[in-house]
C-alpha cells in the first residue's frame, strides 16, 4: 500500500467509521465505530444503540430515515427511482451487492461504503479510473440528499441525543470536506 | 471539481460507452484493488453491451389477504426484483382488473419506510421506546427459554397465550395457531369480534352460513342492502348492484347512517338503530297477510312456520313497528310488498347490524323474512351474510400434534374459530379458551396458571380490542409480550419483542373469500425485505430453538418453505370444487368454484334438515326458539355511538400510508346538525366525546348523514395518534356467537356517549 498523507488517512478513516456506524448490526459494532471517531462522549453500548435506533432504525417512526429515496423521491417510500439509479451506479462502478432487493442500495451505510471504497482506490491505491464516477456520485447524489437528512436529524428536539448530534455533525463535516476538496494529486 | 457529468451520464445511459468503460474497468486492475465492504468487487463483470432500455416485467399472482369481502385477485409487476405496480387480475370476473385504493397502494405499503425491518427488543420496559436490535436467533432463543421455563414451573404451557385474528387470512397463516399447538396445550383468545352473532343466527336457521354468489346479484329483481355499505367496503360488488339496477331492479338501502351505498340506491330508508329485526318481522307479517308468502316452499322446506306465524299474529303490531323503527307504515308496506312480488329478490345483511345486544335476533328475523318471501335456495336470491364453503383446505400448517406428555386444561371443549377449527376429538386435555372480546380482563384474570407470555399475530390488539386502559395494565403485567407485525403500531409499543413479518408479496400462500367464490394463488413476487419473515418461518425458527434447548419440546417443522407449505394445503376436494387438476393451474390466474345455489336442493344442515323458524337449539342456547323482537340495549348515556369501518382503512391497516393519510389525516366525530346546535358545536371544533369508559378528543364534522341522537366515529388506527374509538366501548356481549365461534360477539354499536365542545 502506498503511504498516505496523514490528512488523507484521517479522511478515509472518518469515512470508514461513519460507514461502520450506519452499517452496524449490533450495539458492539456500533460502539466500536462510534468510539473510533473520538467523540469524547461517554455513553454505554446500550444507550448508544437505543438512541441510534430512535433516530435512524426504528421500530418506532425514526427521526431521519437513512435512505436517499425518502428525501429525493417520496418521504414515505424506499426502493424507488433513486434507489434504482444508485443500483445502476454501483453496477457501473464494478460492485456487486449481496443484499440487492433486501436492503435498498441508497441506504446511507451502503452509499458511504461505495464512496469509501472509491476514495480508497484514489488515495491509497492511486487508481483514478473511477474518479469521475466518485465525483458524480458525490456531487450529483450524496450532496443532494444528505443535507436534507442532516437537517431533519439536527432539527430533532424531543429525545435529542448528543451522540447522534455528534454523528450527524461528523457526517456534515465530511460532506463539506468532500464537496470542497478537489481531486488530490 | 474535475469531473464531467456528461461523460458519466453517457457511461450510464449509453450501452456502447458503458461496455467500453466496463472493459477498461476489468482490464485496469481496479476490481482487485477495491478494499471490499458491503459492496464487493464484481468478479463476473459483464462487459457485453448492456441493455439500457426498459427491462421486461416479470408478473406474479397475488391475493389481497385482508379481512375484506372482496379478497382481490392481484397481478403484480416486478422489474429487476422490485415491485413496480399491481393491478386487479382480469381473469377474475369479480375483481375484474381493478383494486380499491387500499389495494392499489400495495407498492407503497411494501416499500413503506415505516415497515418493521428487524427483530427488536424493548430494553427500557414496555412503552419506554428504548429499542435494541437483536438477531432472529437471539429473539427466538429468548422466547423459547421463557416458554420452557414456564413449562417447568407450571407443569404446563397454559401460561402462554395467543391472540391472532384477521390481519392476514392466507391459509398458511393458520400456522401461527399451529405453532402454538406444536408446543403443547396453551391459552387462546377465542371467538371473533367480527360477525359471530350473525353466524350463529344463520346456523340456527339454516344449519350453515352460506350465501349465494354475489355475481348473481346482477340478475336480482330487488336488492335490499341492509346495514351494509358495499360502495365503501366491497366496491367490487357494486358493479352487480348497478347492473341489476340498470336492468330495472329496485335497490333499497336500510341503514341508520346515510352511507355511500345509500347515495347510489333507488331508495334509502333511515331506520332507528337496533330495530331492524322488528322491521323484518313486520314486513313478514305484511306479506303473509297479503298472501304473498311462498306457502309451497314453506311447506316443503321449513320447520315451525306455524309457530312463527302465530307469533307474528299475536305479537307484532304494525303501528308499533312503524313507531319503533321510525319508518312510516306506508313505506314499510310498500317495501315488503314490492320485495315479495319481485322474484328473485335478495337481502344482503351487514355485520354491523349484529354488533348489538340483540344482533343475532335481528339476523334471524331477516332470514325468516327472506324465507317467507320464497327467496331462499333461489338463483340471485338468498339471505346473504357470508360463507366459508370454499375454505376446505387441509390446514396442514394449522394441524400440529402436541409434544408427548403435554399437559393442558381439563374438562372443556376445544378452541373454536369461524374459519378453521382444530380437531374436536375428545382428549384428556385441551387448550384454555379466553374470550377474545374481553381480552384485557380475561388475560388479567386467568389463573392456575396465570398468563405470563402473550404472542400477538395478525392483530392490532390496541386498535381492535376494548378497554385500552385495562389493556395497558394487562400488558405491563405479562412477563413477555411478542408482537409479530409489519408496522409499528400501538400494540407493538407495549411489546417486549417485535418481530418483522413479511407481506404477502414476500411469501407463498393461497386465498379464498368469505363472500365471493374465487380462489387465488399468492406467489412470492420479491425477496423478503430487510430481515422480515413469514409467520410460518417464524414458527419454524421457534421450533428450532425450542428443540435445541429441549429435544421434542416443539413439533412444528424446524425449517419451512412457504411454497411447500402452501402446496400442502390443497386436496382433491378443493380441486374438484374449483374444477382444476393441480394447484399449478392457479399460476395462470384465479379460478372460481363450480356454481352452486345454496339450499336449492332444500337440504339444510339444521337438526330437522329444514329451514328452522322454530329452533330447539336456539331455545336451548339463547332462550328463544323463534325469530322474535328483542329490544336493543337501553341507553346509558345521551347519544348512541356507532363506529363503522371507514373506506380508507381495513381495521387498522392501510391508514398509515401516504395516500390514506393525505385523504383522511385525522379522526372526526360526525354529528347531526340538531345535536351540534344543541351543544353549540360548529364544524371543525375540537370536542370531547366521553362516557363511563373513557374520553376522546376529536374534531367535529357536522352532517345529517348521521341521525340525531347518534355520534359516528370510524374505527381504525391513525398513525401517530393515540385515537382508538374502542376506548369508549365497553365489552358488553351481543346475544349470540357462543354456538359456533366459541364466544359471543361484542355489542359495539350499543355504546353510548356524551360530548361537549372543548
């Protein structure tokens, strides 16, 4: 592996941890990824998961659904036009997705995974073949819905959670950084 | 930013560009450099020119399994594994290519962002809202451990209770009851909140509940829609009613409420609630006095006509009928005589009418009127209520044996249900039955052993059962409440574990109707989303964990395939009735049972084999052998409250979807203008509707569709709203139901309230 500039290593790591937060299958995985972000927030595994579920998973109505289609197509529905557009993008990027038709491709965790892998190619492997697709994915897709997702999540006042606000602010920083960073040389 | 949007879109949208791009991707070594995650490098990258245009639809056969007369046959269109739209199957002359707005919203329902996605456990106590994701294995192991612990401590599993009703009427969903049978003798919430008094009434009169094919109504010469509102709740039946009307038939709606169906009728007759039976008795007297009754049919096919006529002669005074029902005598006479003169003539009786303390007696009185008029056993005639004549499946998923050595309840008969009955064989032990219509109280009061675990499936207890405050206390007292559902509702809120359940599009099943005569295969059209499972798969997983902890503790198969389970439900009788050789023929579309006219051969399944005006069974069970006038429950508050179904939901299903929320976002109390004026309430005012049971705050809508003295509130679940009309309903029983369904119904429409402006 090529040596990464520290700032690029951090950029990738933060992206990976956020990805892992949204893809966590249980409280342990969630806590591990959360702690890796150095939040300085002290919270138990269980409390973290309870708050995460209240915001993003359910079973009650969530604060902010982590699906692009909810913000771009219809606030009540996933697996719609945007999901299929993202599916098409992944296929063009050379990905397969074992949860196809099970978890929509435009779930935030999956999208962050795609973005992380594409950025990794460029930053760690110095392969730029998919760079145009990464930028397209960022500017024509992620940047269109994540701000609305953040707005909804950060507007939450009842049961407001410092940990969730931290996660959302990290995501916000990441989005700002990525959308304002040009391709690294 | 250094990228070309146009270039990327060309790759995405132009087949040649994409092939070239993918070839480069395969050759560049990119794929081997991807770090991998949820997404993996595609090692079998297809570098042929991809088809960018519209992909073909795959089609699947589905059925709407909701508790609805219409049980639509559906054709589902799927592209790349994603449901695109559904339509009513053209092959069914009943569904005839169309679904209702609820059915047409199925794509939005399946892909609703609000669906339950994962098994979850409420860690902060019931109602805390603190939920944790758990694996299926963890959830089922937790439940299995609890069951085995209870069995060890109590020596029986009667401490485990099941409440399941009409959320999904697919035949394999009786596997939920099968799951409970397979663990031992348990406690069941038995009976039906829906239609039991009427079922008993029809069984007392005719030995069965068996209605003519609704498609025949197109040839009826006179149709009375009595307390039924098909324009709202059985929309597919309306085309036959319209056709009959077009051909000259008279369509009369008798209802306390001016309904959508009333607006389409030739005549609307507003009757005072709970007096329908008396009206039918009066009408019978009129046609007998006019010698328009069918004496020949009555002589050949009935028992007790003489006693019935003597009762009418002695007890039924037409002036009183008019006074009590609120209908002018001339109108009653005209109605009775014109019905008797039209042949064939038919009456469709709604289920709301029998949700009274005298409900069964009213259905018996109307049956008797139709019999007197000579319209029983006739094409396009009949006293229509419902039927289960096409439900003769194997109930393989239901029929599970008890584990060896199971200990249960002694001395009482087995569970009854109106759709599928468990074996009635005499056994040393049985399950314990609790009245489903008194769920809160019965669960709380059950002793030796007390109920500690409750499993809720295909049912939203907090929306459909009574006495919410008591229900909360009951749920809180239970050690473990498991709710298997598709959406998070008020019942799930009070659960310890919620299990996400598949929609019909994610499993195989087979469906028939309690109204029409079609059978529809339900194919799995898409993969189950997230971690949802069908009810029988959940049962299998429970069995796996029970047996892992204690071998032989559960007899349910430990691994199931919903297609194989569905195939097991068919038998030669079903094939013969529907004129097919194999279930596979259903892949070509729904099929209809061979035509049969109920009771045309004059054979009734009553003890006498005849239509029984005089029923010894009725005398034995309900103290009244004849169809006779029974006064409805006396008011205990100022206004009667009626809580019918709305057209925007199916009980608590569908209302939480976008289209329905858009059209009908919140509950209202519908009040007559005179009553509103007396209480100084104006349209849109927030009012309190209250009685000894509880209080609801709702907005008022003022309409003379509702008669003075009545407040109407629809029964349904509104998302993000704790409104539940049943908070005002006590659990007073209707007169009948215990004969055929195990428990009497609930006199829902004999609820009384007061209201005031807030």
